[in-house]
């Protein structure tokens, strides 16, 4: 019963976070681990649990999916899917014990992206400029990251695209959501085929995540953007610290 409540609450909060500002994996993954799943299976199960909400959002944004920096959407989707497949396979090949030590660093990178991702690309643009080919290569590596872990991947995309001169966040929302979903769908397919998903926990979180996503979208119309962003960053930072302590603290 305690596990059910934890997974349901984790799914609600993760779905709401994804709808509001991203970073739902900061909640879904710890909730899965807290119910006793090894970290690799927890990550795979959390990815599958949250991807229906992402696919729904992606479908809604399909008409707005336009080229980025002149790169056709078909190419962007292709490298994101292939990257997601590679990232998911790398995750399955990573022993859970090793992933436990890698995970806090991935969370730290994602937390920094949540805090500074939108501005980082604009600042770097003053010193670095890349062309469409380099951007497509960067998108491929982000697809790998998305399949392996994926926290705050949407903000990382915005930072990358700023380096080619794309700054209009509103117009970039459709490709951001579409490409993040593409890498996650590819990863989810691999996790399901490989039998890495624990279905009882996943289905509980999946249903709760859909409800949380709807509620988060409604809440986003009421709460000020800076408040949402601050709460998301605080939550991500606290969980990241907890995972560093878990991985590198004194043995129990």
C-alpha cells in the first residue's frame, strides 16, 4: 500500500513538473527506486510510465514542428530516434551499481540545465557559433542522453539551438517537445522489448502521470512562471543532493 501511494504521488508530481517546466524524471526515478527497484530498471520503468503524456503533447504540437536552423524536421527526428535507441541500449548495458554512481552527476547536469539552460546558449552565442551540421550532430548526442537519462533535455536543446541563432522560445516549443518525445519513445520501445520494465509499478505511475500532466497544465495558467521555475529548481537540487549522499556518503 505504501508503495502504491508513493508511486501515485510520484507520478502526479512528475507529470505536473513535465507539463510546467520539465524535470519530471527527478521525481519518477527516486519514487521507483524507493519501492525497491534497481536504479537501471527504475529509470527504464519511469521512462515508460511518463512517455504517454509526452506523446500526447507531441501529437498536439505536430503541426508546429518546423525546421530548426534550416535543418528539416525529418532529419532532426531521425537523429533523435537513433540517439534514443543508442542511449537506451547503453543504459541497459550499465550495471545498476555503476549507474548508482553515475546518476547523481547526470542529475547535477540536468539541475544546472534547469537553472541556466535558457540563458546559457544565448551567452555562449557571443563566443561560439555553430552551423546546421554541428547542430544536427549535437542533436544526435542529446538523443543519446535522452535515451540514457534525459533530465531537462528540452532546455539543453534550447541552449544548443541558441548557438545557431534560434532564440524564439515560443516557436521552438513544438520542435523541443517533439524531439524530446522522439528519443523517449525510442527508448521506451527498447526497454519494453528488453523486458526491463516492471509493469505493476509502471502502470500505477503511468495513470498518475497522465492526471498530473493535466493538472500541471491547468496549474500553469495560474501560477507565475518565476514561481514555477524556482520550485522546480529547488526540488531538482534537493533530490540531486540526496542522490550524491546516497552514492558517495558513508556506507550504512
